[in-house]
């Protein structure tokens, strides 16, 4: 029996340059679809993505909702494009306040954007609200990269009783993508303000990369190690969690995608 898999990608090629994450995500989407699974794939519409070259167009029926982040309204715009060689459709989460800048997560000097916490929250909310509009109920949500790791909190708190997501399981794919320093100290209040606080929220008093995962992993149902160089601290936390874990494997291995497929199957 096939799975219905929702992918939240921090990045994917060909819309962004080839990296460990972007190339794996591109191959994974196609491979899972070829194995008979039903797929929906989302990523942020960063301003550096060439809309004309990649033939992005707005999906009017899905756009227009306003999401409130930190007491401010931000318009949700949904765009879509296809990877012709793979017959795969990609949905893009767009907003002028968060994604118009011609960069991904860092400025020209290599510094992380100060509002990356709000951008990540908007991305997570935007994806889940759009999936609700699509009336499509995923069996598994697989979040790739730290930028998508906010989604499990929403799925297990704000959207927990929604019929679309009631039986959904959440998998975090973790990579060598640690940010330097910390996210904005406002992230705790932003999450709490959505009514999603709990007794562990104090972990985000110091919102480092490791603490972000320490907090969000309590809302995940399983983990995939996507890089050979994951933070030792995060790797140890994952292994100590007692939850299903797919350890790192090289994409060159013969059973690479079949192992992913079997891992998803256990959450049906």
C-alpha cells in the first residue's frame, strides 16, 4: 500500500544550486513518486529563484490568506512549477516580507537573517494551511533541514485535531546545516503566542541550533540522518529518543530509496 507523503524542503534543485540537501531532495521526490506513493512537495520561494526560467505561476485559488506572525499580517502567496524530467510538481510558499530578498538564509556577508525564525514559522504555517485547502491528508510529513523543523510543533499542537492531519506522522530529516549563533529570542514568544507553549518551551530561551532540535524533536515520530556530518549533540539526542531512526546511508547505496520507502511504511 502506497503512502501519501508531504515533503517540506529547505531547498531543492534545480531551483537552487546543488548542495547535499537540494540534490537528495530532488532525487527523493522522484524516487518516492516512482514507487507509487502520492507526493506533495513544498519549499520557500526565495527571491533568488528565477520565476521565468523555471516557469513558476501563482495558484490564485490557494493564495490570498493572511497569516499573523508576531501580531503582524503577512499575505500567503502560493506558486507552483514542474520538473518536466521527473513529472514532479513543486509548490512554493511566497511572501514579500520574508522571501523577496535575493538570498536564501544568509545575507551577502554570510550572516544569518535576523528574522529567520519568523520566516520558518511562516513557511510551516503556509504549507499546512495550503494542504488543508487542498483537502489532502498525508500519512507522513517529512521535514528536511532545520528551516522546516518548526512544522512538527504545529502538526502536534495547533493542527492536532484537524481531520486532515489527525493520523499524520512526522519525520525529521537532519543534515549538516547548523546555523551559527542563535535564532531571535522572540521565537519562544512567537510559538507561545500561537497557543503552542508547553513546559519544555524554556529550552528556547537560548534558541541555538541544538536547542531548536531539542525542543522540536519531542513532536516528531521518527528521524532520518541525511548527512554524515550531523552535529554530534543532535545525533546523540536522536539516538537517545527511542523513536524510529533511519541512520545515515550514502545515496550511492543500491537500496537507498527502498530503505526510505520501508521507513515511511512503518508509520501507516
